C-alpha cells in the first residue's frame, strides 16, 4: 500500500488543482481562438519573415518580404565607361569613391577606362584598388582620335584659330574636338564595349550626392528605356552654327527613319524649323548601347561626320546625342533620373523630393533644374 507523507501532500494537491483549472479553461467559450494566429517566430534579426494581419473583410493581409535590390543576383550587361587621361587620376579617384559608396559597392558593375594613350601602372593600380568590380583599360584606336581623310587640315586649323580669337569656349582646342567626335560616334564601338548593352558615362571630378538602392541598368532594360539623363541646358550657339541645318538636310534625305511620335518638341519650338539649343548634358548619361549602334543613329553620325563640323566648327557630343534622341525616340523611351544627385561643375541636379533627400547630402537651393539656362521645362512640356 502506497503511503503519502504529509510533506508530499501539498505539492500533489496543488498540481491536481492546476490541472482541473486548465481543463475547465480549455472548455470555456471565453478561450481565445488561436486558429488565425501566425505561429511563426519573428525576431528583430529576421528581416525576411513577413507578419500577417486581417483586413476589414476578415481576409489575411501579407506584407511582402523586403529584400534589398542588390541581393537580386540578376545584372544587366552593363558597365561604367570613362574617357580619361593619366593626369586626371586624383580627380577620377574622388569620383570613383563617391560612385562606389553611393551605388556600386552593392551592385558591382565593371568599369571600362579609355584613353588615347596607354594607362600607367599607377593609374591601373590606384583605380582598381577602389573597387571590387572588374576594371578594364583600353587604348583608343588612332583612326577614332585623328583627322579623317576628308578633312581639310589647313581649313580646320584656321577655323580653330578664329574661334579662339572670338572667345568661343574650347574654340581653339583640337583635343576637345577629338573627344567630342569620339564620344559622338566611336566609344560604343571600342572592342572593350562590345560585350555590353548598357553604359553609364562617368567623368573625372564629377560628384554623386544620393544613395542609389536600385539598379538603374535593370530599370532601363525592364522598362524599355533607351536614354537617361540628369541635367539639361542650352548649348553655346557659336559652337554649332550649322548643326541644325545639317540635321534638317539629314531628315529630308531619310524621312523613313524619323518616327512621328518622337521627342522633337524638346529641341525645337517650331516643329523642327529651328533649334532651340536644348540638350541633355552628356557628361552624365545612362544609355542603351544598341540605340547608338542602330542603323538610324549610325547613319546620322556618319552624315554629320562627313560634313566636317566636328573640326570646322566645334560640335559637341551633347547636342549630337540629344538631337538624335529627339529625332529617333519618343518620350516614353527617355528617363529623367531625378533620384541621382549629380554635379559637374558648375551645374548640379539635386533632387527636390523630400523622401529622396533622405538619401542625399546636396543643397536643394543649388539645384539647376528650373533656372533660366535649364531646359527642364521644355522637357516636361514635350
């Protein structure tokens, strides 16, 4: 016979009482219904667990997991392309540091550096050391950085002298003309660029002010965008006196290449009769390389090139790119990157949107967009 000592009776009695109370509570109609509870454990360190709730119709609502864009391993076939010289190393390193901190340390897109002469070992070492991304260094073929054989060199020399005497910006600079011609018609044909579909043009000494937490290359690709920009402004008319007439001649010869729903209203206020001097500032641009490689663009560039305007005048790649975009694309294919804070001295694009500003460190008072020399209003109205 089992004998329970007096010292053991109280714990056993308390246990029995608790079991009886628990059983009664389980049968009670006041017991909370746990069938709709989310039984998964969510902690502060578990960023990918999505809690569930109910809406007014008693239907469950699920919050999508917030996964940073850079954790998506999909990348576009894209690269930064930088035309620069060995002497610009320090200015370029400053720019690369900002670009890496603001965007590329997360997305790891490659760099293509181009020069009309060989890069030094110092340049290669000190630029590649700033990024974990692939870096490539190319020399520009001589035929892309020299007079083509149809140019009258004496005439070109005389025109440069005259423009220098007139005080035209870069008017007497031959290297600047080679640069404009190269950026207009050749950079996208360099062997190092052949593997890519998209480019982001970067120059030494430019600044980036805002964190970019998405992939602009994928944005372009997924939304059928062909050209992206941040700053638009007026061109110096003295540098391009015959560019628009040459463009009109081209359009007359090739009407089949000009779509009706293009962006011509951005560059002309009178249906193409005259040029209003508006252009996208091409020291920053994100674009579709296949647009530049297209039959339409290449035919236009070669038509311009044959006239000698890059050397007899001082045609810039910015108006050439911009007029081509306006002729061949419609507005839905062009994108204003408002969320990329950017400065090429002396002009700055600083986002005005307060939510975007949370990721920026620029002063909105310095924003160029709606100043007297900006073409933002023309673009918005186009």
